[in-house]
């Protein structure tokens, strides 16, 4: 494996970690926005505790991806940053507003109620960011991200817009599955499990429907990637489909630990299917990985530095999740 391909593999792994961890956090914000009924306040408290002290740490994977792309593929990074400036700016604004709103809602005097301004900002920003990231990823496959593309180019394709919606639904699905397990670990929150179980089943079903609508749009708006998708990505599609249906089955059987595994595998399979079909382009028609890569010495130094960094980050991250897992929600 060349240094270029190894760096791409590392970036995809970091994207997968971000999708599974930060993605679930964004999805929890979606359910915060949609919480209704007499248990809405307790659902929001469960969501707030599930995010707890780890919600901001999950962005380390996004920073990792940005630094690796900037350092390893500087030419492509500049082109992508210009071509996706609007959706990426909205995504960044969502991350910042979500973080600020979470803190002000948690610690601001009189601002913790579900109808507070900060609660609404937190929930809406949690939906905007995954939508914009989904649009950005899909736009790279359409050929609309070029040096001369306008700021609105990523939004001119039905494929990119539906991909953004699909991303929001997938994050909501992950969050609901995780929250089923979290709620079931504490007797005081066990009665919330059925609500999140219904949410998980609904999101899984909706994700399947939207994915079917996404396929013809892929072939219409991103033909280059679509042809590679047919040749290379069918095994990943099969894996995603099997795990998607498997998730519905195990959630129906109330086996939430297994549902976490099947749901996460389905999401990773979708991401890998896209990555394999996109290769070797970073932006279709504008930048390939090999043409835009930094020099070999730079890539080797970057890979070594990332290797040492992961030795520190992974154990620390695992310990953080381990220490602060488990809900603590007051009963009504």
C-alpha cells in the first residue's frame, strides 16, 4: 500500500469514528427537537446526560480529518474549501452554536427548560450540521466542486439535498439505538426505553426508504461515482442492507447492545461504499488523491506523527467514554 492510500484509509477510519460518535450526538439533538408528550422533559435530560462530558471530545475526529487532509492533500484541500465554503460554513456555525447552546442551557440560570431559547438553538443546530456535512460529502461526487464553482453549487443537485436529509436520519437512528441502551441501564429511566425503541424503528425504516430514493439520483447527478459504485461497492451495499434489516430485527427483539453493533456496522458500510466509489477522486473532475498529494517525505512524516498521536488518543478516548457512560436522570 502506498503512503497516499494509507493516509486515505486513516482519514476514512477517522470519518467513520466521527460518524458513529459525533453523529449519534447530532442525532440526539434531533430527538431533543422532536421530544413531545409528558416524558419530553425526562427524555431531554437523558439526552443531555448521554452527551455529558464527551460530546465535544468527539469533534477530535473531525479535526483529525481536516488536519490530515490539509497536510496530506493541500491542493485538494484548498479546492474543496473554496467549493464547499457555504455548506462547510453552515456546518461550522452549527457546531459552534450547538456547543454554546448546550453549555448555556446546562449552566445558565433559568435557561434549562425545554422551551428556552438555548434549547431550541441546540436542537436546531444539531440538525443543521449533519445536513450540511451530508451535502458536502455528496457534492464531492457530483463534479460541482471545482475552482470556478459558485457558493451555491453544492445545493443545485437533488442528490446532495437528499443526501443531507439521509445523513440527518442516520444520525437520528444511531442516537435512538444508543439511547435505548442508555435508558435501559438505569431503573429510573427504563420506562423511556419504549419511546426510543419506536424512534429507532421509525428512523431505520425511514433511512431505508430515503436510501432507495437516493440511488437513482446518484446515477443521474454523479454518473462517474455511480459507475464505480456498481463495480466496487455492491458488497458494502449488501452488508449495509443486511445490518440495516438486522438492526430492525434486534431492536424489535429488544436486544439493544446487539442493535448498537448492527447499526454501527450499517453506517460504516455506507461510508465505505461511498469512499470506494469515490476513489481515486477527492473531488470528482477536479482533484485526485495522487495528483494533489504532498511529497513522499511529508506523507511519511505525517503518518508517523499520526501513529504516535493515535497511541495517545485512543486509550484516552476509550477511558473517557468508559468513565462517563450510563444515565443519571432524576425521576419525576
